[in-house]
């Protein structure tokens, strides 16, 4: 907007305010309409207002870009948090599976040892050296 002295003055929400993707598009059309009004005034005012107009347009684009960047960063952070949650659950499941496999291995080894002891307790035929000569 232009004040009575012809100097440009632009008012916009604070850059730290939260912005969603829906509001970015709405703000953009409002900002463009405001700039169109300023553009009409620029034609009669001269080069000073053109510089102000360009600066305002650049400021608007920068704020919109920053809002999109913040939204992308927030979406990426949420995605990472979800992936961490999934990986933690998978890790817990794999640790439980590993404990079950260790338990089964121990049982198998105990059965093998029992079978060896039972086999050792039986009489075995011994080879006689006299039959080899």
C-alpha cells in the first residue's frame, strides 16, 4: 500500500507465525491483488515506487517460500518420527525372535547331549588288533 506521501509501506503477518499450505495460496492471491493496486500507482509515481514495488514483491515471495520451506521441514520431521517408531517396533520384534531362536538352540543342544550320553552308555564293539594282522 502507499501512504499519502507516496512511500511504500507493506504490512504482512510475522514470519514466525505458523502457516499451512492452504493459507499460503490464499495469502498469495491477496498479496498479488494488493501489489496490482500498487502497480497501478507506480505508473504515475515514477522509478522510486517501482523499486518499492519490486522490493515488496520480493518480500512477499520470500515469505511464501519460507512458509513452504517450514511446512516441508515439518512434514519431513514427522516422516522421520514415524519411521523411527516403525524401526523401534521392528527392532523389538527381531530381538524377541532372536531370543526364541536362542532358546530353541539351547533345547536342541541339550537333546543332542542327552543322546550322546545315552549312546556312550551302551556297549560298543571294540576292534581287535589280532584280526588285523
